[in-house]
C-alpha cells in the first residue's frame, strides 16, 4: 500500500484494521501522523454529533408499550364472553333510499348506533383524508385484536387504527372507494339484529349484523358499497 | 414482567439514545426525532419475535427507523439550526459547546443526507463500511466514496474556521 492509498483509506475508514493498512501505518511516520490527525478530527466529530437526548425518552417508550399491552388485554377480555369481533355488512346501494330495520330490532338501539356513527364520522374527518397507504401487516394487526384475521386483499387502505364507538372499542379502516374514502368500522360489541341503511349529509351508510359482531360501511352518496362488502367478505375470516 | 417485556426493556435501554441521535441527523428536528424513535420501538415491539439474535438488534432497529422515516417524515422535513440545542442544554448531559463542535454541527446539517447518513452510522454507531453498505443497500465502494467526501468536506470547514480564529486572535 502506498501513502496515497493509505491516506484515502484513513479518511474513509479511520478505524480500519486491514493488515496492509496497519503495516503501512507502522512503517511510515508521515502517514502515522496523518492518521492521528484524522482520528482526532473524528473524536471532535463524534462529540459534536452526540446531541443531548430527552431525559424522558426511555420512559415514554416503555409507557407506550405498557399501554399497548393493557389495551390488548382489555379487548381480549371483552371478546371472550360471547361477543367476538363481528362485522355488519350492508349491501351497497346507489339509489340513496333510506329505510330502517325490521320490527324485531329495537328502533332505539339501532338509531343509537346510527347516531354514534354519524357523530364519529363527522368528528374524525381528518382521518378520512389520509392519502398514505397502510401496509397489509398494519391492517392485519389492527383487526386481529378484534378476532378478525385478514386473509385476502382489501384493496388500498389509507387508515387503520382502533377507535371508540359508543364507548366501546372498534376497528376503524378507511378504504379507497370510487367516489372517495369508504369508512369501515368493525364493532365487536354491537350486536345488531337486522340490516340498516342510513344517510346523513353527503354520506350513505350501511350496517350489517354478522355472526360475530357488526360492521358499518360509510361512503359518499353513490358509492357502490356492495362491491366493498363483497371484497371484505372475501378478505377476512372471523375467528 | 414476561421474558418478552424484559427483552424489550433491555433493548430500549441499550439503544434508545443512539437511535434518537441517528433520527435527529436524519430529520433535523427534535420532536420528529422523538416521534420516530417512539414509532420505531412500537413497531419493534410488535415484531420482536422476528429478531432472532439480540446482537443484531441495533441494525434491526435502525432499519425500522429508516423505513419509518421514509414512510412518514421525509415529506415534512423542516429546516432547523443548531440553535435548537444551544438553547436547551441540559447541564447533566455532556454536550460539546466548543466553537469547533458548533461549526461541525452546522456543517453536518448542510451536507446532503446521502453523505451524512453513512458518516453518522460510522462515527456514532461504529459500523464498518461493509455493514453500512448492507444497511443502506449500497455497494461498499459507494459507501466509501460518500464517507470520503463527507469527511473531506467537514475537515475543510473546520480548517477554515480555525484559520479564521487565528486571524481574529
């Protein structure tokens, strides 16, 4: 190794331990001094780059992890006593007709869920404007605490997170639709008895009871929610 | 505390600080650095089972952080200056307040991220050129070129500052 090669390598990798490098360093005093100079510079660089770290960084990370574990344990406890995650699907309609459920379902109960969904959607507009794509893994992890296994392709998902509907935990997804975002809410603790279609503002929504829970699909008026319903049915499994 | 929780706690204690520093030199913002590190460990917790060897934890965490940064924060990178730190120095943490350190930090903010990132991985985290090449998905010669150019640039800035100091002395 000549001096030029040594110096180039020193600037690139001051802590180099290759045999040729070390031998040249021992044999050439000028290069030895050069290497010493570079290492001193590196010490200055390291000290400069080691900026202070927030004192509460570690505790915040651990607290977040603890809260996450507690939330999962709480969801599991809710699922065990016979209300597992269920999805209410409503066949998508484009005519915008609004009708209510059969007489077997308590009108008060259904209207309560419907009103809660309307309030929730109106209060969480920001979540529905997201353009970032959520990965398959993240969607799966959002649904799994509710006893829903993601087994297929839901299409583009722009938002996935747990939420509260009527003080009960639910899974909230936002899917890309033809007319705009389609909100899918999986509610394990809402056991509705019949299909329901409702409309508010510029939205149309459907709620469908399922063997394990219920789910609402909400999109802009004219959105073919039937397609979304079908795709979701083919892409998830209730455990 | 379960074994998993103990393992996770050990990882956080061992790597959070340097991960924060790495995040800072990626995004130049303290708040975003905090968020990045929080999100990185949240994802690490979820996929802890996939980490077979704790010796590889540091590079695993850095990879998660880089992806999270690319996914979420790169679009909203602010222009920030060293003044962010100059005003909030915690006397209990050692922090180099010399002129040379100030000049180097300013220069570090200015060099392109492509050059800064391998340098930070080498200087703060002690990775070799081969390891950096693997993590950044570059060839070893590319990494070496970037390190050479980054260090040369920073040295020239420091030498220039030292000359100015002598002249004004």
